[in-house]
C-alpha cells in the first residue's frame, strides 16, 4: 500500500499496469500494489495521451468532473474563462475541468452566413476568431447591395458587417451617395460650319436608386458618360462656331434636358451640366486670331477717325473765335511762339519794333 495526497485544485487518475482504474479528488488516498497516479491541474484543459479519451469517459464520476465539448466540422466554439475570452475551438473534442475555473461556451454554426450569436464586437479582433469571419465596411455616405451566391438579398446602409466564412459566396457592391461629377473631356467635334473644336463638358449627378444602378445596369457610370457624349455631339453639330460660342449655356441646358430621362433609367439623378471649355484646334485657332486682330484693328481705326474729327472740329471752333477776337489771336500767337522758343538756345533782339513781331520775323525767316 502507498499513500498519495491530492492537493486543492488537482485531480488524480489512477492506473494499474496501464489500465485506467479511478479518479482521485482532493485529499489523502491509498494506492494498492502496482497502482500509479497522474495528477492534473484543474485550472488548465485536460490533455492525456496515455489512454484514449473514450476509455476514460466510461467512468461516470470522471465525466461529471468535465466539460466535454464536441465541435463539429461546421462549427466553432468560443471559450470564456472566468467571463473573459480564452480561445476559439475548431472541429474536435475538448475537455475542461469543472469546479476551479468557471468556463462558459458559445457555439456558432458556420453553415449560416449571419452571425446571430451574442459575441462582443471586440472579440472579432482576435485572430483565432477573426480568420473565420468576413468583414465588409460601408461608409456613412455609401450604400451597398448584398449578394449571396450572386443573388440580391438586401441593401446595406453605412456600417460594419460581419458574416461567417464558409463556402457560401458573399459579395457587396458599394455606391457613393454624394454628389459626383462626370467629366466628358477633350471631345473633338465639328460645328455646323465644319469648324473643328474640342470641348470639355461636365455633369453633376447623384445615385438615387442603387438597386437600379448596380443590379439592372452594368457600369452605369460608363453608360452615363456615353449618353452625355452623344447628346453633346448631337447639339454641337446644329450650331455654327459663332453661335456655339454665344450660346454655351443654352447648349448645356439642352443636353441636360435631353439626357435626364435616360439618366433616371440608370438610377441616377442629374443636377447640373455645363460646357467648361471650347478649344479651337490647329488652323482654326490661327484663323480666329486673324479675325480677332482684324476686328480690333477696325475698332482702332474707327476710334482714331473719331478723335481726328473731334480735334479738327475743335480747331475750327478756335479759328472762328480768333477771327472775331484779335486779342485772342495775339494770345494764341504768343503761346505758339513760347513753345517754339523753348527749343532754341539763344535769341538776339534789337530795339526796333515789338519783341513778338521780331520773333515772328525770325521764325518766318528760319523757315
């Protein structure tokens, strides 16, 4: 006989010649000849490689001391130890001791896609659990359609969505709900008078019906681009270059009215359209520059003639006044003599006659 002590927080399994006999709990026990005991810590999961677990489970007393957790291939079991996350169990059989540690278990069925189990969101950051979860983010300014095995299920608003990872195909298609701008840039077009131009056009729009935009139309943005492009070509071809330059806003409004119905069929609402730039290409640019120079030259000539006419009229009026008033004539004569004298370095006068008269004679002789 041999005495053995099992301390608190321990359990002992008794074996004889390799065969399991019984379980020992806390206290002092006697072992008969040939018996041995293996002690286990009740704070850690049970693990034994000596005897098959199925053999040990024949002992009802031992089984009552265990949590025996069987996890199927399509399941997960989340283990909580004293209320805190401990580990995630995949397919297999696991044994935990009862009594010393408070274990709780949350079982999840991976055959379904929705996570209906009560699992704290913080736990999804744990790698052991996260690798079994698919996560999709939808921003506050977005909506998304949920496709399960390529079939529409529902529309998702902003938020974080988690689904169990399994063989079921899950996809989401997101759409931005903010006002967006479509640029139809560098469109090379011919006007009614065969002028080659390049136009940069824009359209502002919002996605109003996500199901129609994503599910009933392929590449709705590309389709909207083509609709705007064709409408622009159609209207530009009915205007001459001069008419186009003068009626850009009217053309943009016409394109808007022509395309808004087609845009609605794409699930899109147009809010505004406009021509950003009209660019002349190649020879047309040179021709327009020459026309502009000629126009400006003609305007300059008109202004010059107008000023010359006004100046001549002013001189005529002055001459009439001078003819009727000798004193005014003398003052004007002295004014011109003064201007001429400013450009002469030295003038010699004698006492014969008036100074102004002598100056007049000098200037007259100099001519």
